[in-house]
């Protein structure tokens, strides 16, 4: 039950993009087409799951026993950067088709604050290993969902007559605001 | 001439190349911590600290760091200063540190800092880098402070917790919610667009 | 080969310097950070049990329980640190119990992410003080409008779910923990 709570909370109630503001750059940048939104979402979810597995292990098995918690930011960001590199090389060699679909998004992910944010929240909320993995999948799913909705709206928006100064980022931010408002409807969805 | 140049490096961060409002970088903290003016100001100062120190160090070391590993080197330097800022806040301003939560460590992935290190500091002398990053940092703080004040005034009728309107004020709750952050920033970006275009 | 060696050397040097520097700053700030964290709990504990002077921390069934003594080392009450889901996320509550574990001394909302201005009002005194002096043996009921029974508390207008959540978390914690704490205190 707690796992379901963590999952839904990360995916919709406290959506990473719309209520924690994590991963705003790709949210505004890559959300022009539905297909690229899906690709980015999948890549992020994938890297997120790998990130929690490795950062959780390092944090609880290395940093805590040696009392090196103060190195966590340096270590986390290096782990994430190398992870993205390794995933990129691995996918390129073993799954060329997948690489063609996700490849261009992978390098962008290192600086995606949603990934580091996920690792930080995992520490902050003192999640166990299983909880962390569920949290990562929920967060990735929520990110993909937000990106998909946004790209759907923006594909239609291309045809709309937006006032000059609002064109581009301005209107995208206002749409995001309205989406955030509507996602508030998910509050209270589940309680334990 | 030299002075004029430095002045230019310093000033561009405010309007013409404002990192948040024009370049749309570092939006995550800009949206997340602007619930009150004080939070916004603290975040701005933390970013100025990290941005200035790490880009000056990058600029000093720029000839030493091999090109292939420069991003990794920059990241370590940035993460070091972020940790220092975070530890300082936790030790001396625990309440503020708590309300900023994970957004202080998230400065590590703030694109403004890595962007300035890569685009400016790794190519320029440390004096010019210092003024460039100070200007960018102040521009960032300025944008955050305006948004933070706007949201605090509309949602609580106060600024820096000082009440402005008395008890008759009807708070606009939406502005303190995440939705209010997006709406407020959207309007600010549009206004900035108008200003930049007129010039 | 030479380039590779230089790459490794420079990166290693930067990382080593960074680690050295951070270790130094950490050492300088470590004690103050620990103190700050302790102070936060201590402040809440002594707010609920004002006559207390110091406390001992025990972990019972995964819950942190603080046993509070006054100046002359007399036991004055216990506080339980608990949490549960609210309307939008986790709510962290400290529940204070009287010395005989029969009534609630008060509750303190330590953390919540409820809607500011609506559910967020649970952390206000006007709501949380309603829990004071309630009996531990009868479950507390959260009602809309007028209170009818002695163990009723009034929900915040427009934030029924948040008010309900606090009540539910408190009830659940008391039911599970009070017998265990009584047992523990005897030893």
C-alpha cells in the first residue's frame, strides 16, 4: 500500500514537472512533438531507474558507513554523468534501433535536474531500496505524462493566434500553469 | 576602453541576456523557490556565490584542463562549491535551508552555471569572467526577486513578511501554488519580450 | 598516451582537492548542523511538554519516542514522532502524551505539503490545539461544523481531508503505540 502511495504521489499528485519543477528545460524544449516527447520520456524513465539503483547502493553502502555524506552531491552528479555515458555506449552497440529512437536525448539527460532531484529526494525521504525504485518509475512516468500532454497541446497551438510577446516560452509557461492547476485535482487520490 | 568592456560584461546579464527571462536557463529554481521574496533572495545569493567562484576557478585553470575532460572537471568544481554553500546554509540559517530543501543542491545542474563555465570562463581571463558571472548572477537574482515578491504580495499581502495592506486583503492563493509560479513567470517572460523588442 | 595521462592526472587532482576542501568545510560545520537538527525536535518536544527539561530517545516499533523528564528527574510525559499521508503528501506529526499516558498533551505538525492557505492551516495553533487534553482511549473524531462530543475536533473549512488525515494519523499512532509505550515505561 505504501508503494502504491509513493508511485501515485510521484506520478500525478506531486508530479515532478508540475509541482516540483524538475525537468523544466526538456519540458519546454522537447515538448513540441508528441513523438519526441515519448522518446525523451522513455529515456528519462530508463535513466531514472538506473540512477536510483546505483545512487541508493552507493549512498547506503559506501557514503553512510564511511560517514562521507558531505560528498553526496559530487558523487551523485559524477555517477549520473558516467551512467548516462555507459548507457549511451551500451545501447549504441547492442540495440541500434533503440539508440536511433532515444540516442539524441541521452546526452541531454545529464543536466536534467529531474535525475539529480530524484536522487536527492530519495535521500531526503529516507526511502528503502524497493521504495526508491518504485519512486523512480513513478517519477519517470509522471514526467512522461506531463511531457506528452504538453506536446499534444503545443502541436495544436502552432495553429493558434498567440499575442506577439507571449509567443514561445510565455504561452508554454502559462499552459504549464493551467496543467499544474488541473493536476491538483489528483490530490487526495489515495490515503493510507 | 578596458573599463567600458568590463561594464558591458557586467550589464548584459540584467536585461539583454538575462539568464532566466531571456535565455530561459535555470527555470527550475526560479519557479520552485519563489514562494516568498526571502527564499528567492537566498537562492539568488547562493547562485551568485557558486557561479562567481566556480567560473573564476575554471578561468584560472582553463589552460590546465584537457579539453576532453573539461565538462567533468567543471562539474566537480561546481558541485564542490554547491556543497559548501549548502553546508553553510544548514549550519547558519537552518530554517531557510529547510524551506529551500533540495533546490540548493540542485544548483549543481543549474544550466546557467555550467553554461557560463563552458561558454565564457573557459575562454576568457578571470577578471572578465568575474564581471560576467557577477552580472549573470545578479540578473538571475533580480529575476527571482521580482517573481518572489510578486508571488508573496499577491498570495499573502506581505513582502519579506512585512504586511502591506492590513486585514482587508483578500489573498490570491493560486500564486503560492505551483500553478502561480508558472503563470507569474509566463507573464514576466512576455513583458521582458516586449521590453527587449522595443529596444 | 600522454594526453590520457594528463587527463587522468588533472581530473584526479581536481577531485582530490575538492574532497580535501569539502572534508575541511564539513568538519567546521558538522557540529552546528547536528545541533540544529536536534534543536528542532527539542523545541517541539518542550513546546508540547513545557515542564520538561531533558529527554531520552527510544525507538519502539520503528517509531521514535521521546521520554521527557523535568528538572528533578520526574517523568512528565512522552512524545511520539509519527507520519502519514495527507491530501497532497506526507504529514509529519509529534504527538505529546501525559505522564500516565491517558490523555494527549498536544500535537505539533512538523512538516506538511498541504495546500497553503487551506490544508496548510493544520499547522496553525487554532487547529492543533484542539487535540489538547483529549482522551487516549476514545478515538478522536473530526467533524464539520459544531462539535458534539468531548472527543470531537472541528475540521478546517475547505480542508476536510487534511483535517481528517491528521486525526487519522494521530488515532492510528495512539492505538498502536500507547500499549507498547506503557509496557516499555514499566521496564
